C-alpha cells in the first residue's frame, strides 16, 4: 500500500475516533441533565425555571449532535417542505467556456483509401471552412525539470581580469530550487491547502525526490523577503473607514512552552484581508490590533471587542458596530422553547435584511459624485425604514425581558440584544456599515479549510509564515488578482530592491 494511502487512512481513523469521543461526551452531558430533570419533577417555582433551562440545554445538545449545522429556521424548513415550489424545467446551458485555457488544434483527416466517391469514383476534396469542430478538455500533468545554468567566463588577453556571468538573484543563495518553485509551494499550501508532506508525495509521483523540510525551507525564505509587504498590508487595512474583525482557533503542535491553542485574528476591509496568529484571545490582543484605529469596526459580541473604543464618536479608538446576524442566531436557538416570541423577533430582523437588499451599492468605477449619491440614498432609506424596525425590536425586547427567565435561551438572547443596542444602531447613521460581520467570517473560511488539512503549525515561525501567506493570498483574491502572480511580482521586486513593498494596486 502506498505511503499516501496509509496517511489518508490514518487521518480518517483519527477523525472518526475524535467524533466518537465528542458524541460520547455529549451523551454523558445529556444523561446528567436528564437525571437532574428527574430530581426536579414537581419542584417549586424557582426549580421549575431551572427545569426549563435544563430542558433547553438538552434540546440544544440534541440539535448539535443529530442535526445538520444551519442557520435556517426550522419553521422555514417545514414551510418549504409543506409547500414545495414548482420547479421550472431545467434547460441545458451548454459547455462552460474556458477563455483562460490554451487551445491546441488537432486535425483529423480521412485516410487516403477512404477519399473515393462511392457513386462516381471521383476524389473527395476538403470543403473550405467546412470543418466540424468539437472541444474536449485534456490534462497536462505538472512537470518538474532541472535547469542547468552555464555561467560563461570572460577573460582579457592580458590575463589580468576574469569575469563570470551572474546568476539571477535567488531566495536562497546557492540553493538548488528556483524562485518560482517557492511560489508554487506556497500556493499549494496556503491556497490549495495541501500539507507539505502530501505535496512531497505528489512531487515524487512526478519524478521529483524532495522532503517536506526542503519545501518548508523554500516558503520560509520566500516569506522573509515578503515581510515588508505583509506589514504594509496590516497597516493599510486600517486606513479604510470601515473594517471587519473576527477570530478563530489555530493549533501550534509540539509547543512545549505554552498552550497549543492559538488564535487567528483577522482584520478585513473591502480590498485587504490581514491575519495575525497569536497565543491569546484576550482583549489585550484586540487593543493591539485595533486600539489605535479610529474608524468603524464591525464585530460580534465577544467581550474582547467590547473593550474597544465606544459606540459613538470618540477622540481615540474605533466605533464598534455589532453584528445583527449574531443576534438572529440567538433567537433561532430560542425558537424551540419560545416559538411565538422568537418568531416575532426573527421576522423583524428579516425585514431589516429585506430593506438592506433593496439599497443601492457603491461599485468600482463610480465617480465621486455617484458614490456620494448612493451613500446619501442608503442613509435616507435606513433613517426612514430601518430605524423604525430597530426601534420596534428594542421595544419588544424591553417589554418582554422582565417576564423571561435570565438563564433561558430567550433570556440570553434578549440580554445579548439589549447589551449591544448602541452598537447595533451604528449602521443607521453610517451608510458604509453593513448589517452583519459576515465579510470577516467569509475571510476566515480559507484559514479554517487550511487548519482542517494541515492541523495548524509546528513552530512559532510557522504561525508567522502562515499569517503572512494567508494575508497575501486572500488580499489578492479580494483585489481580483491571481495570488501566484501577486506573490511572484512582490518577490521579484523585493529581491531586486530589498525592502520593496508591493500592494495590490501596484500590480499592472
């Protein structure tokens, strides 16, 4: 059996064992909660509240254990099943056009002995412009080759001067691998999410004998020359009037000097996506990343972000705009126990999103006057329509909060909403601020896919390199650039003039 097949099978076995452990843990928690409910049956009123709270916990655990992960409301799913929409007949859309692929013309001719007319015995001749053309996609495997650089020596007849033709500048002086090879490895790991060991196995099938350590050395050297560009992007993202921030876990394997659970913090604008990987999720990190920022930062309700700036204009620090999608999730969790009340909140939040979809958007190519007109229209519509909806949501929350147990899912949803009220209103007065923080969550998807494939980093330097390449790759995508082209261009300029910074707008 091949090495890569064994590794794949081991990975699947480990994943299965992990899932089995999680299921057992949830079942044990479920059993303890059921036992506690049995003790509380027929109890007095305060204990009845705890009974309701425990029942909600069991329902939530069952959803996590047995239901697919989705933010779609169960009532919406039932309605969709009860009243299926009439499907329109599917029409064929034809083959997908491939304008970026090179084209090779393959000519098919009749054999000589088949060019005789069966009726008159004449010779068949090609019909001008009568070719029948069909297309098919072929695979051209990645190939690796050795380039031998012959450096010519030059000498003067006086035998006093000898010169040697120079080599192009390399990431690793005297190294055996080309600069483009390093870019190829970086894209494979941080855009295609391929672990280096798996990449080495793939290269071996194509005839290249290389170790994962050698591949790491290439991307490490590449990251070193790209660091000025990375730091420039981390600074430039905060020049945007509105940014998004979020975080997700990251693993540092083999870390003998601290916790293995690290965190990827993202700060994202419309055109730049930046990442830092650190060993903390504290408010101190949030202050280091955004404490000096004076625009508006869209975040969820995590306490580290609540320590930033304020909800209104300040002399220093960001204005926080909180995420309505997170508020909606809280009420979705409460809907099983309080369907009527939760449904009212969810319908109102849905109306906010309906209004938002009807608003015009600022697009590339707009003149300054067109952009200002769009922003003015967004601000006016939000002031006339969205503000009324937000006022109704807050009124409904304040009206019902006293009668709802604090520990229940509905009680937590109401407390979350009212606590974040000032930040949830920011979008009403700033037409650039969106309703939610989904832009930051989308920016973390690539990081999460990478984490699932290569499990994290093996060293502190590995976290720094990962943050750098995820920043360059995802920024290139947001800016409409090919990540490999962006990284290659930035590398070539930095090798030619060390310290050179290449931003997306610098790419022709």
